């Protein structure tokens, strides 16, 4: 699945793949269509400008503010997304697509009670929306768990856990994360100053709340989420998983906007352990995979496919770090977060095109 397909799937999940509103002004209608087309093509900066102009021309059109909010959400600009959706809902309080997206914005920003309130209204208005009901039920379970949890706060991390039995594990997790903080931060020259939230779950809690595939050992969505039953018996595995997810947190610090999955996961996999022998063996057993195929989420892969995707990505990123250095790779991620075209940013920071990089032994 390419980036455009992933975005369309996201929009379809909201019930609004390419909404079209009745426009009195043909120019505004064209801008709206151009905005949704640009979203589908992954050209989010172009989409943002198209929707901005359209909304300026027709400020009482809720669908246009929904477009502005959708692009901001996809670019991880939570405050801008919320402001645009507030405007859409002020115009049309029952615009379900805006309500759905508002709930997701609040959830990602860490306002779980606020997200629940939005979805309670949404499900009351659309009782037949089974996806919204399932999401609301899941969020209520998460809030119930969250309210039972205790917390340990270190210099750089705030770790939540369910009860006294996990207290020693929480302390171990903070020690592990602190080591990762200094080790990985030194390579990329980035040290987040705000405490990063971490939640330790049972395996079932983790699957229920994150909806991650069975092969996933952790998740990051603004919070590091890790299933840790038995982790004290295998501290190396705990170190590996926490370093991997912390790297995702570093990437989000460098680029609030989404970056190609192979680059994000490649960085996380490189920094999770000292050796990539397993990755080299896995790639040697299969046909080469082009990085362009690995731009979208790995969640669509089976276990074996995912392992190959991670291996391919990690080997590519290790080469980038060896050839260009951590500072250059970090700046590449920053460039992408600033909206620089990927091909141009890659050629500038890595000193060759992606195609040349892949074709060079």
C-alpha cells in the first residue's frame, strides 16, 4: 500500500474520502477538489494551501474547515487541527466526520476524557455507527485503567503502571530509557526536554488499547506503550523494546509530520540493539525490497513480511548513518517535518538520490 492509498483508507474510515460540498463559487469548488486530490497524493502542503484559500473564500462552509483540519491532523499539527474542527462544528454541530476527527485529535493530544465526551455525543447522534461505538468502548476501558494506574517520574520519562507488583519494573524501565536517552540522543544530537509518557501494560491490555498486530512488541503514538509481563526475566528484551519506541519519540521531536515508515522504523530498529546480524541474514534469504514499497505503515504485513520490512529498513538506515552521519540523518528528518520534498531532502542530506543510494552496493 502506497502513501496515497493509506491516506485514502484513513479518510474512508472517517466516512469522507473526498467530500464534495455544494459551492456557489466555482473557484472555491475547484480549490476544495484540489485539496482532497492533494491529500490523496500525499502532497499535504499543497492541500493545506488549497483548503486555506477555499475557506477564506467561503468561511461559512463547514466542509472546507474539515479539509483544513484533516490536513493539520495528518501533519500532526494538533492545535491547528482542533481550531479548524472547532470552526467546522460551530457552523455544523452535527457534522459527524468533523466530530470523529476531533475525537482522534483529542485522543492523540492526550486528552482522553475530552475524546470520550466527543464520541459520546457522536454515538448518540449516529447510533448505527458501530466503529464509533467500538472506539468509545475501548477508550472508556483505557480511561478506567488509566485511573487505576500509579506513576514513577524520572528526569526524562513518566512511567505509568497498574499496581505495586509492577513498581520494580517501572524503576527498571526508567533506568533502561535513561540509557537509551543518552546513547541515541548523542548520535542524532537531539535530547528532548519535556518528559515522555510511558505506559506499561499486560499483553491483553496492550492489544486492546493499541490494536497493534500480534507481532508488535510496542507502540508509540505520543505515548510509549509496552506490554511487559515477564520483562524482568528478560531485561535485554525490555531494553530493546524501550530503545525502539524511544527512538520513535525522538523522530516525533524532529518531525511532527509523518515521515516514510522505512526511515522511521529503520532508525528505531538500528538503535534497539548493537547487532544487525539477524537483519542481514533475513535480507539474504529474500528478494530485495525497494524502499519506496515501505513508505506506508508496516501494520498491513504478516509476521514474516514485517520482519523483512524491518530488516530492509534497518540496513538502509545503518548505511545512511555510516556514510552521512547521525547529524545529517536527523536533519533529513527535520527537513521532512518542515515540508521539504523527500527526494530533494534526501539528495541534500545524504549527497545522492535515493535511487543511487539503493543501487550502490
